[in-house]
């Protein structure tokens, strides 16, 4: 079992934390395409916030829910427990946001293949 291997101790065994998860079989739009659209929505909201700094507080709930959806889609929902994430990314630079989105895309899993704890 991979989770008992000491070499894998740094790997997250349950990246969704205590979130509700269920095994599903689906046929439809590729989830990677949905992830790309969420990336674009997050970037668009960030861009708007950068140009309208006086409205950023009002944008925080939308940014938070976009990030939760994005992290959930990538099977990284445990990272959404960081309540400062939405404000940090909304107030951060384009470079910081791009780096975060790339990290999620690289480390996440839209296909549900990472089952390290089974």
C-alpha cells in the first residue's frame, strides 16, 4: 500500500480533507475543460479587482466560491480551509495568481485517479 511506504510520507493522503467525496462514473464535457473555464473566471475576477480596488471586499465571496469550486474539481478541497486564500489571491499580483493556478493544475487531479489512501 503506497500510504504505508515511508518514502511517500510527504504526499497528501487525503487532499480533500474531511470533504464529502463519492466515486462517480461520467460521460460528458472533460473536467479539464471545466477547470480551464474556472481558471479563466478566477483570472477575470482578479483582473476586475485589480482595476477596481475599492470593490475588492465585495468580490471576496465570489472569489472564495470560485476557489472552492476549483480546488474541489482538482481534488484539493482541503486547501480551501485557508480562509485568507481568497483575499491573498484577489489582492496579489497577476504573477502570484498564475503561479497558484499552475500549482493547482500540476498537483491536482481532475480525473479522480489519485487514490493514495485506498
